[in-house]
């Protein structure tokens, strides 16, 4: 090997080492980003679960309120009939 071949080989070896180091750092950063994305998605899932629970509670409350409203309407109608009969 003459001098130019050695210089080219050193340059190529240095470039290969540089790209290898950059690849390792990039993989580490991608792994960190994926872990934080995983944490965010877990928090979002918990938030959705709690929102579903709140929605179910509102639904149950609305069902109970509509039942109470129905009973009140029946009581009002009975009261009106009773007043009408008393008024006669």
C-alpha cells in the first residue's frame, strides 16, 4: 500500500467510526422518545377510562332523574285530578 491508499483508508475508517457513533446515539434517542410516547399513551388511556367512568355516572344519574321526573309528572296529574274533583 502506498501513502494515498493509507490516507484514504484512514479517512474511510474515521468516517465509518463517526457514522457508527451517530447511529448509536440516534438509536438511544429514538428509544427515549418511544418510552416517553409510551408513558403519554398510558396516561391518555387512564384519562379515557376515567372519562368513561364519569360518562357512565352521568348516564345513571340521568336515568334516575328521568324516573324521578316521571314519578313527579304522575303525581302532578293525580294532584290535578284530585283538585278538579274537589272543585266540582
